[in-house]
């Protein structure tokens, strides 16, 4: 007589992992980030500042200098820095 395998037992046999694959792995994700939060925050700020400066520089008036754009982006510009010279 031929023995029939229980469906639950057959499913358990088919779902076994090959040796070396631990049950604690989750799609090969790292448990820690490659850089600290502070480093990533500073890098993000610098990238944002660089993009902002580039946008302001691209939209500046022809008579404005790069120094004037830097003053405006840093928030230290005076009215004489933002008005064209006569």
C-alpha cells in the first residue's frame, strides 16, 4: 500500500530553507546604516545649500555678482547688495 503524506507535512518539507540561510535574515538588509545620523544630516544640508545657491545664481540679474548671490543665500545681504548700481 502506498502511504499518502499529510498536506501540512508536505508543505513543511517544501518550505525548508537550504543550509546556511538563517531565519533571522530579512532580504539581506543591514541592521545599521553606513553613516551616522549627524553625518547624513550635514551632508543633506550641504547638498541642499549647494542646490539653493545654484538656483539663485542661475536666476540672478546680469549686474549681480557671485558675491551678491552668496550674501542673499546666507541672509546677510543689505539693500545696496540687492539693487543694481546706477
